[in-house]
């Protein structure tokens, strides 16, 4: 499937599921608002009935605005005089039962002339609390006279529980969206792995095709009669066949080595106390001949006398040789490579050796910097085919550096070269 179709599929799925989820949340909000309005209306009806019942008992005249809502969960009811708490509780229980309200409430009977709560309590709970709520829980109504206040401490929770079906549907929508996003991530990952696999097969085929063709040609030349009697020619072609065979063997070994690393082979490192200065100098010496053949040079600037590390000599040397080899191969002109070994004392730098490999190569585009250490990944080089490989070198480098407890970082800009910084822990004092 093409990238365009995958993007269209992802966009369509996200719009569909996301739109449905947004509508579901809007419906939940509307349902909450509707339930809250119905709750408030039932409270006003119940409290109005209580006030009218009290007035009828006393023969009082009607009160203007008998019920006022001061907050989302706080209502006050005006009365002409104080009343007995037991009577109020009985009236409240009957009125709330009539409108099907079963939430716990806190109430207080106020006397504004004395600026005090005459009585307070709690209904709808297992225990009735004598003394009732405090003034902080039931604020004063800014009006002279007598009134009682009703507070619903669990109003929001009760309304939310009444919407459990809607909330369950919303949660299911979120799960569907999460599953879709996860599926998209898997599809993109599989797409990427498929592309990497195709690139690896193409690179491997190209790498093996040349030595196979060379061996085949050398074998045919050995079969000629004029070569049969020439010992020097036979030796030359045998050496050529042996060299190409070794080349293929090295490529196979590299592939097997990466497979071993991914299978947890890092524990096979043979760590010993080594001098990092010697290892870097050996790697520079092994690569220097290739730089000279390309009319370039490698400079080693060592800022320390010795740099003890606990490392595997073979693998750590291969790491540095790989970085230097890449610096030579990816130079558009004569390679100029600078290698530095130093130790800094800044924040987070104590106890760390830094090996810096800086080149003047073609550089790495910013969009590919995050993938250069991935297995089989190779930066696209357009029509340039002179640089061969499987895309395993930097993956091996990163794996080995991390196996030694270190880190590697790359900074690069197309046309201005690349800088690789390897940081390794200093060996403890003997």
C-alpha cells in the first residue's frame, strides 16, 4: 500500500472516530446540563412546598421569592420565624421523597437578627450530626429575617452517576480511538520495516554480486590453457578468488554479528583495563592508509596522557575504525579528519572520556539524523552508488558503545561534514 493511501486511511479514521468522540462528549455535556436543571427544578419545587406547608400551619401570608438558589448546590428558603428542627426534617423528607430526590443534604436554620445558626444537621446519611454544618459550609443569606439553607454536598457526583451509560459509551469511544491509534502505529512500523527489509535485500544483493562475478571470472580464466602453464597467473587468480571469498565472509560475519547483538550477545564482551589513547591511536593508524590513498589525512589530537577504560579491545577498536572508515568513504573531496580525545569537568562530564571524530564529508540531512543508528538504515545518496554497505555499521557502533556503558551522539549539516562524539566511563582507580 502506498504512503498516500495509508495517510488517507489514517486521516479518514481519525476524523471519523474523533468526530464521533467529540459528538459523544457534547451529548454528555448536554445530558449533564439537562439533569442539573431537572435537579434544581425538583429542589425548588420541594422547598417551595415545604415553605407553603409551614405557612399554612402558622397561618402566615405568602413570602415573596420563598426559594432562592445561591450556588450550584446551595438553596435557601425564606420563613417568617424559626421552627423546630424535627418539623423541618420531617417536611424535607416528605417533600424530597415526593420529587424523587434521595441525595444526602446538610441544612441549617438561620436567625439573621442574632446572626447565628439556630440549628443544623444532616439528612440522608447513616448518622445525623448534631450541631450541623458550619457557617463556612452554609453561607449567610444577605437578607434580614429567618430562613433555612439546604446544601447538597454530593450533587455533582450524583448527577455524574446518573449519566453512567453516557460515560460508558464515551469510555468505549476513547478505547476505540486508542486502539485505532495503536493500530496505525503498528501499520507505520510494519511499513517502515518493509522498506528497511527491501533496502537491505537490495544492498546485500549488490554487495554479493560483485565478488561473485569476480570469482566466476577468475575461475573461467583459470580454465584457459594459456593460464594452466603460467604459475604466476594461476597464483594471481587464486589470490583474487581467495580475497573475494574473504570479502563475502566478512560481510556475512557482520550480518551474523548484528543478529548476535540483537539476541543479547552484548554480555560476551571481554572487558579488561585498557588505555583509550592506545586504542584510538591504533584505529587511526589502521585507517590512515585509506585516507592517504584518497589524498587526505587524519589528525589525532590527544589532550590527556592516558585514558584508562574497562573495554573489549576488539569491539572498541572496531567502533572507532568504523567511524573513521565512514569519514573517509563519505568525503566528496580529499578527506580531512580530526580525532580528539579529552576529558571535561563540566556538569555531567566527570568520570567520562570523550572521543570526537570530525570530518569534512557530505554531511547528513537533519530529517535522517534520528535514524542513522537504526539497523539496515542508509541515508539516501541519490544517484551516487560508489559507497556500498548494508546499513549495519552505525547500528553496530551504537550497540557496542552502549554495551560499554557509554553514549554516542551525531551532529551534522549537509555539505559541512559530521561530528560523532563517543563518551565512555573512566575505569575506576586500581
